[in-house]
C-alpha cells in the first residue's frame, strides 16, 4: 500500500505550547444539523457534548451523534447505501485510505484555514492527516498509551515502590504475588473492537524493546508477525500475564469478559483485587464514572511503562481523536474549523478524562490536576513517539490483531499458530485498494 502518511515523530514541545491565548473560530449563524458518527458513550460523550455546546450557541448547528464500536464497518455500509454521516470521528487509517482513493472523503486543504492550522499545530499532527499529499483528517486531541495506573495508598500500605526500570517492574509483580496479591488487572472487552487494550501492551513493548525501524516496518506490513522481534514482544507480555495468567486478577475469563473501562475497578477495592492497570490517558474519564468516584492524586496515580530496552529510552505510543468529512456540508466544514481551535480543545482538557490538546495555544495550566498536567508534560518530553500501530494498519489486519490478543490470553502456548495466522492476513491486507 503506497502510504504517504508520515509516522508521528514528535519533537520535544511539538504538541503543547505554554501560552494561554485562545483562538475562537465562529462561522456565524448557519443553523441546520451536523450528523456525526463516532465511538464515544457515557462520560466521554458527556465531555464531547460540552465541547459542542459553544459551537451550537455560536452557529445554531444542532448535533446528531451516533455511537458505535464497529465504526469502520458501519461507515462503509452507510457510504455504500448513499447515506454517509457528515463527519466521522474517525475510521482506521486503512479504511481512510481506501475511502479517500475512492473519492468518498472530502479533502480539507481548502475547507480549513491551513495557515492557522500550521501556526497552531505541530507539523507531524498535520502530516499524519494526509493521504497522497492531501489533508483529509483533523486531529483534535492526543492520548498517551503505555501508562500504569495504581492506588498510591495501596502501594504505601505494602511498602511498594514505583518501578523505574523493567527489571524493577518484574521484581514488583513477583513481590505482589509473594505477598498473596494479584499484580495486574487486564480488561479486553470492547464489543466489536474487543482485544485492542491488549494490543496496547504489545505495541508499546515492540517500540520500547526493538525500536522505531522494527515498529515502522511492522505496521507497514514489511516485517512478519513471526519475526523474532514481534514474537519476542508477545512473549514479554506473556511474562507480565504469567503462566496460565497467574499474575492477573480473575484470569483469562475476567480479561475477555470485562469491559476495558471497568478494568481499573479492582485498584479501588479493599483489599485491592489488583495493584496495577495499564491503560491510556483517556481512562480517567471512566474512573470518574466509578462509584465511589476515585480522586486523582489521592486514590490513583500513574507512571509510564518502564523502558524494556534502555537503548529506546523515553519511547511512547500515542493516539489521537481524529475527524473526517464524509459528506460535504456547511455544517460539517464549520464543525471541523471549530474542533481545530484552542477554544474547543480546551473544554475537554479542563474537564479531565486524559485528553491532551494538540492545538499549541492550550496552556498547561488548564489541565485540571497534577496527573493530567504530568501526562501532558510526558507528551512534551517524549523522546521517541510513534502513532498507534494498530490504528495505522489496514482494517483487516487491525481486526486480526485484536482477535489474536484474545486467542493469546486464552492460551499462550498457541502463540506460533496465532502468529502464522497473522502472517497470512498480512499477505492479503496490504494489497492496494
């Protein structure tokens, strides 16, 4: 597949600026409705609604939002039926490339104020939205992957220290086990997208263990799943899970049946059901919905997954909330112009939920607590960053990857057969659309 989307390689301070001025874009009163297809539900949808309120107030445009976890399939069905949403947030990159080349996406180069975008965005975030040198995708918020959440009170009660190295992490999980606890909670259920939270573990290990060249060749389909480096990342994750998932609360049954947003619940029970939980920065919006609601800094804190290989120190996988116009309307154009502004992005930042603004005019001081500030700072300080490999793969490859995660946690001894099957999918998934 002749991909011209550049890999994200953030420069220090390339995502966040430290100024506090807002850039409001008002399109005047245009009225009507904008139909949006996306994935958000619950507290995430509440925050998106809060972002949308000033837009509706300024423009009179009403928001019609349809949520699905099977976004690629639903979108392609709607397009085939001649009834696409106005805005989609946003399909997998493989689907995007296919749709763009079929003329089913609207290029944004003359729909957005590109000079304003260049002033407020790092070049990598703009280039990431390009297909065949045309801008199709607008990124509005970033999320940081590879974060380990824990309850500092539970750590303190047992005398556990936050691990700084991979060896210290393995030593900590062994100590927790010897003390009679479970080191990890892992939750993989996400309806049609079940398995993706485990892929976050795996891809973070690939990047940290084997570096950027392997990572890039792998998501581009040039490096086989059966290669030593990609297989090693699976076996390294297997050491975290333990033999017969002995390190994980509830074992394989809990992992495959528990919704990813509920995976942190075990941190906050007394005694804790588990002591650590790996999820992206956005998981705090799900924590906020727990009863009782845990408090940032008091009930939970976070540390980055330690480097597997110090040769790739400071490596992080990042992802983003992206939007494309799938039906060109004045309302859709106005919405994307608004989402590019600091005004829009700042609303979600201030509400929490782990969103990190991409517009550099959003101030670090607007992050609502010490944890969210620290995560924004981690993005600034990231030395090696790569975009989520699963999201960059063709949709067939991505789906097979997620399914492989569920097979692996169910029976780690089947790894060779799982990887051989992934190689077969890879052989067909990257054929040009």
